[in-house]
C-alpha cells in the first residue's frame, strides 16, 4: 500500500491480492499516477479507469472516494492478452 498527495487530496494506492507484481512495477505504477496528477480528482466513487504502460500492460484501477480517496489496482492485463476489434462497416 502506498500513500501519496495530489494537490490537497491524500490518496491511498493498494493492490488486489490477485495482482502479483514486484516492488519495481508497483513503484512504476505510483510514478505514472503522479504524472496524471489532478486528473484523478475528476473520477467519482465507483468509477474505474485504465492506464496503458509499455512495460506492465493495461492496468485496471477502481476508484473509491468515500470515506477516503483510494485507488485499487484490480487487474493487470499484459499486452499479449489485448484484442483489438476493428469495426469496419
């Protein structure tokens, strides 16, 4: 679990027990979140968002704002498991 501040908001970053990544990858996720910065405040309680990174893959975040600002990494999907569907009419 990590604690970090963006503007006046204190956030907690936690990882689902089913997400198995090492400390370096966890630190990289935290640093990526700090780059997003104030955009985190636009998410409401119950929202989710994706972050795509070259090294880790697609990272799924769940947002809680009540009673605290908490981001949970609920899943990580490596790029070999990405499927892109082209919908050509």
